[in-house]
C-alpha cells in the first residue's frame, strides 16, 4: 500500500500536537494546512477541533474551505468539534455548520449525577459494522471532552450514553467523525486511526 | 518519563504533571519535556504549575498537553480563567484548589508548593468553586490539605459539599492510602475522578489492581 498523505485541517484548535504525535506513532506525518489545493490532493483528510464552533467556522470560511469540504471524495475524519462541524448546525452561538450530515449539536444540561463538560472515558456501542471499527469490541472505552453533542441519527455508526444516547461516531460514504479523541484514547483510539488510514 | 510509561501500562486514565514549586519560586520553567511526554502518551495529560498567562498556556498546549491546571495564579488574577476559557475552550482549563477547614468553614490556600510561603487566599472554598465555574473553568481538582500526604482517606465530607455546589467535573485529591479509599470517594462523594501521587509512585497501589477492585465494587471504570 502506498503511504497515505494526511492533511490535517488547521481549524485553530489548541491540541493539534497530540493528533500529530498519534499519527507519528503510526509512522505517518500529517500536514497541518488550510490550503485548498493541499487538502484536495491529500489521500486522507482530518478535521480536528477544540474550541468554539463559531470561531472554527469563521476560520474555515476565511480559508475558503466551507464549500470545499462537503465536496471532498477521499476518506475524511472529523474529531470532537470536527464531528459537530460536519452536521447542519450547532446550538453553540447558533452556528451554521458544514451540512455533510443532517443534525444539530445541542448542549448537555448538567444534572446532579452528570457534570458538564462530559469529560472522561466512556463506552461506545456500534449500530452496524464498519471497517472503521475493525478489531474494536462494543463496550470499548474512548476519551471524551465536550459540552455539546448530536443525538443518534441514521448516520450514527456508534453511540455512547451520557444521560441519553448520543452520536459517538458518525459515518456516511467517505465521511466519518468521532466525538471522542482517538489520539488520546489508548490502544483502541490508535486502532481507529489506523483503520481510517487503511481506507 | 519512566514513571509516566509505567502508569500508562498499568492502565492510568489520565496523568497530571505537577511542577508545584513553580509558583512560589516565581520562575519560568523550561517546558520542552512536555513535548517528549506528549510523543509517547496515548492518554490525556495535564500540566500544572507556573502557568500565569495566555502565553504560558499556549506554550504548554503547543508542546502537546491536553489541559492546563492553574491554582495560585488564578487566585491572584481570576480574570485569567475567563481569558483562558475563551482562548482555548473550557475543556482544557482545570482549576486546582488547595482547601482546608478552619472554624467550620473551608478556606482556600495559595502557594502551597512551599510550606514557608503558603498563605490564606482570603476566599472560602465554596465561593471560589462557584466563581471559577462562572468564569469558565472546565474541571476542578480539589486538594483537601488536611488529608494530603497522610494516606488516611479522601476528605469525603468536603468533596461532597463541593460536589453539591458545582456542576463541573470534580477530581478528588489528597489522602488516598488504600483501594477502599477510592471506592469510598466514588460512592459517597460522587466525584468524577480520583487523583493520587504517593501511593502510585511508591507502588503501594497498582493502578491495574485498583481498577479491578473498583470494577468489583460496581464502580464504572475502564479496564
């Protein structure tokens, strides 16, 4: 197999380094970029994201990527906020997002049993099979950090529960995204990234 | 580094690196080591100590830390919490609070890295917990000073009170001496995590064994 060329879209988040290191542990050097040509030419594209939805959308718009991203045809992986940005909208600052998947990210309401942000390890359960989950058993733990989430939709590949079930992994055609951080989710996180890079 | 990789192989869920002497010394630290840690760790990790500005925080995060934990500088400049949350997102701003009981009320202490410089911050713990939540903190690590280092069990009463007064993830710190202490604090104070240093460091408690034990006690853990 030819070595993948991975474009990491620079959405302005703070923790790009941990993703770069996770790829490096798999022998891959990701290229951090907002250049449309570099992104289009890459074999794989990753949209990470930590921070606010509106800020990131503004940044993507400025770089001319909001029309480009939904039209990409190579394997695409959103991470955390990157998942939320792929949906229609986010309640966070009433932001219109990329619209690859129908659905809206909504804020978790704190309860005495459940702190917000949802921060920590949680189990995921698949709704169907996918090569992305190859070797990852149901009930595996992944590391989540988020205050907004998308309910379970037709595109949900795996869900987790925090009060109610929410989308942990979404997938349709070449587009996929994880609400958790595979780059900080131990061996199964690394396996998910590896599965993605084998696409 | 050796310790970090040992903890990861034992099954630690998160690592916190404390440079506790940074604040009392007023020094800026060489932080290149963060990069080396981030390269090998595949679980989240926080860095605490001496982070006094947006620029300090940016440096730590750029080196690959997932969260920054601030304590004394937040007490000196509470607006720093708002700035950090706005710039980097709530999820990576952890507030460390050193607290102990005095005349039936819990009070916050500062510069606790050096016993000679430790002083009362002039704030009560509950007021400070509410304020940091309001300002945009994403997590609270409550270090109960009267229990710290004594391995006598977490301060369940205090943690329970703080739990009832905040909706943020709450991490218990100070006092862990046995596996039962962890079970106790998860069950009775409903905390989101238990932090310990000396019992893990000295290998008195193996993290893998601890998680097996907690699982047997019907506490949800990643095994």
